[in-house]
């Protein structure tokens, strides 16, 4: 599945949450989507726990 399709699905989910549940539901869906995204990146091995809390400058200086 392409990233464009994933973006459309996420946008539709946020739109439905905002329309039917209000702004609070919109924020909840957005926050849970971000948590799901990070969990997926951890599962794929593309992200380490410490990367979430490092600044971009610190990530650049870290040896691979």
C-alpha cells in the first residue's frame, strides 16, 4: 500500500472523527494514530526508543 493511500485513509479517519465526535475525538484519533505510527516504526526496526527523544542534531552525530 502506497503512502498516499495511507495518508488518504488517515485523513478520512480524522475527518470522520472530527465531524461526528467533535474536536476532542479528532485529537484522540490523531494522538492514537501517532502512537500507532511509532509502534509500527519500532516493529519494523526503523526506529529505536532513544531516537524519539533525541534532537535532530544528536541523531546526526550518532555513529551507525
